[in-house]
């Protein structure tokens, strides 16, 4: 099996993660596309619900707009109640409204890769409903950051417990400390941990 440099690094660093990677086989990691508004709205929809439920809601809203992706113009003329009536909670509607306002400025969307990580963090965390988990998912899956791990992600926590990396019900710091050993390729480690549960 031919592994990526990231996977080879992790195999040599962690015997428990090595077992997972060898069972999964090599996984190619790359960010999906450059439609950052679409990705961020999708992440908000995914908060606190199963992947299947999130996909169902996303598809229903996209069908409503007769579109294959989310765009700011779809939400710009809608008020909070109208966004909520698309099948979302009030808080998620508030988040999408804030995201729409931010991305309605084309300079932000086109300049996102030129922001420092701190500038990106400060900007996105200032939006309603965007917390550390949502920010981490955006940086990992949409921007392709290689060193992302979120102790706020229930599936990652479960996978680490199943693999006997951390005792169940440990503090968040315990998961963070263990994952720090995978740096600078924690994103690849996270992807393999998610796959281990499927």
C-alpha cells in the first residue's frame, strides 16, 4: 500500500493510529472546492444533527432554490423568518443571515486565502453561531488546512476512545494532548478516525 507523506508520518508516530490507517488504506485528502459560502452554510446546517439529516435538509433547501449550491443572492432578500421557514432552527437561520451579509461583500470571498489564520478566526468567530467546531470544519474541508483537530467533534472523540487512545469521559485537554502528537498532520489523522467509525 502506498501512503501519503502525511500518512507515513502518522504511521511512524503512533502505533494505535497506524492500525487505523492500515485498516482504512490510504485516503486522499483535499479541500472540496472554492465555493466557501456554500461550504460554510452546509457546516451550519450540519451542526448538532446527523450527517443524513443534514444532507436531507440541505437538499430540500437547494431544491427550493432550484440550485446545486448555496449562493448569497439566494438569501439576501429573505428575512430571518423566511430563512427559518426553509426548515432550519432560528439559531441556524441567524447564522446563515450573518454569513450572507459577510459573503455579500465579494472582496471577502476572493480575499479569503490572503487572510492570516488569526484574521480568518476573528472574522468567522464573530458571526452568530460560528464556534470552534464550525471554524475547524471549514478550515479542514473547505480551505484544506493540514493541522486541524477538534475536541468538540463527538465522532472524533468516540473514535479515539474506541481505539484506546484516551479513556472515555476524559477532559477535552486529554484529547487535545493526545492529538498534539499528530501535528503537523492532524487533519489527516482526523479523517482516518472518522473513517474508522464507518
